C-alpha cells in the first residue's frame, strides 16, 4: 500500500536521511522523492550533499540558502524575547525547525507533493516541531517519518543503505549526535549520556577551552536598534555577518558553553551540551539594555511572557496564535530598546560593564547620593506610611 505519491524529504546528507530515500520508495510505495537541504550556516559543503541525494535516488535535490531568513526572522525575535529555555538554552536548534518546515511546505506546494518526510526519531523534540509546524502551515499535507517506524539498528540502517548504493560513513562516525547551524551546536549521546562525565574537549568546535583563551580581557560594544543587534564596535554589520563575527570574538574567550540536564517535551530528561557563543552574549546584552530603557512594570511583565514564549518555541508552537499574540507584545516593548552595551570578555565570562541609550530612563539627578540629588526625601515619609499600613494593621490585630 502506498503511503504517498510524491514526497519532499528534509535532507541533511547523513546516513539516516539518505536511507529515507530508498526506504520511502521501496517500503512505503512512494513514487518520487524530492530532497530539500537547508543552508542555515552549519558550514557544510552543500554541493556534495546535493549530489548525494540524487545518487541515493532522489528525483530532484533542492538546496536553499536560508541563513539570512534564519537570523532575521527567527534568531532576532528570540533575542528580543530573551528566549532561554529553562533559563539556559537559547533554542539554537529549536529555532531552525519552523523555518525548515516552512521551506518544506513551500517546496511541497510548488512541486505538487502530497506529503513531507523527515528523518526524526520518536524520542526527540524535533519530530514535534516539524510535525506541528507543517500541520500549521498546510494541514492537507501528509507527514511521513520513516525513522519513527523502522526498527533498524545503526548497523542495519547502514546495511540497508548499502543495498541501494548509499556508502557507509567513510570515517568512523562521531560518537555524538550533533545538530549545527549558525547559532551554534547541540551535542548529545556517547559518553555525554552519563551526566556525571565532564564533556571531553573534542566535542567543542566554536569555543576555546578556558586554558587556551587569551590572558587579557577584550572589550566589545554591541549596538542595538529596537532590540535588534546592528553594530559591533561601531561597525554596522548585516545580520548573518554580525552573528558570524560575534561567534568568533566571543568563542575565542571560551564564552558560550552550556552543559545542562534538559526536560524534553516527550517526557525524557536528557544531558545536552550546547555551544552558542554569539546568541548567548546578545541575549545577555539585550536584556541589560532593556533594564535601562524599559519601565519596571513592563520589564517584569515581559519576564513572564518570555518564559511562555521560550517554552512555545521549544515545544514546537512557533506557528500558533498565542505565539503571534506574544510577538505583538514583545515588538511593542522593543521600540525604545536602542542603545549600546559594553561587554568584557575574559576566561569564559561575558560581563556587562556599561550601557548607554538616548532612551535611557536612568536619571542621575534622582539616583545620585551626591550634592545634585533632586529626589524629594520628605515625600518618601508619607509614601512609606501608606505602603506599610496594611502590614501594620495586621500586626496590631495578630501579634501576641
Ligand atoms: N535538545 C535540543 C533541542 O531539543 C537539541 C537537539 C538537537 N539534536 C541533536 N541531534 N543533537 O532543541
């Protein structure tokens, strides 16, 4: 029985997504498989990947450079939202999924496909993000996930591919499961599955070990316009270039490593290692600039929004009406978040040491303890009396 006629497959060039091609055709009766590989700044050479899909039996092999879309429309809104899942993970992998889903749906519509396929297993978050996003963008498309159903071990998968001319990995494949894009790396599996084991140095590619970082601090200035990073040290940079440059500067000082036990949507706790230099420092700096330019009540209310927003991104709800409504709130708050933040990078730390803005709400004359003080100290007396009144009344009634 055929599951679909024409399928667009999310393709990475790895063994699993390559094996999906003959599997869809021979086991599930699919007539035609079109692959789509998205360039999100992961640094892979895409021409060999394009050719490999064709050699593995794809009728068409699409490669789409979506790096700019990724940074502008997925990473920047996340920075404006200070979106850290469980207060730590800047969602580098999670943000890429709704964008890839959008590209897959667009290709399916263009080529008249009746289904979309991906290589995710049933244990992860990515299957959720793909399936829910595809369903939101085009509910008519079927979704096929061969790796969620086939019961092949790693060796069996490789052997299956070899029958159809898919070469087994040349070098002994990495013991880790890695997802990479311009925002960073997510590293799982192998020895990392023991939460007590320190990650070996060879898992890190974007950040230096503290032992190797410069012995003198480096200061950088990051300029924001309405919550979006636009300059580094006064130089205006396009979105992709800005992230790329910042990854290098920051990674050189060993900043951007995360080692955490994370709660997946599917109920599993997993040990995750991330390397996300630029986006972590940008969120840190952005949040600091908000403390200068937003009122206390907006800032505090926004923290709650940010928590929900981060969970929604993690849990695959990018294309959801609540997410859109939260976006409207966040965008309104960002109008005044323009200014510059000075960051000191040293031995794994990114410390904010200065901030300035034409929209600053900080008033020297109110804050100073010096002679220029304009705060009306006398007015505080009545305020404190009224503020403390309910507590005083309660005490009079209840204290022995
Ligand atoms: N746990 C992270 C997330 O859900 C990253 C998963 C990335 N996948 C991988 N094969 N390392 O966003």
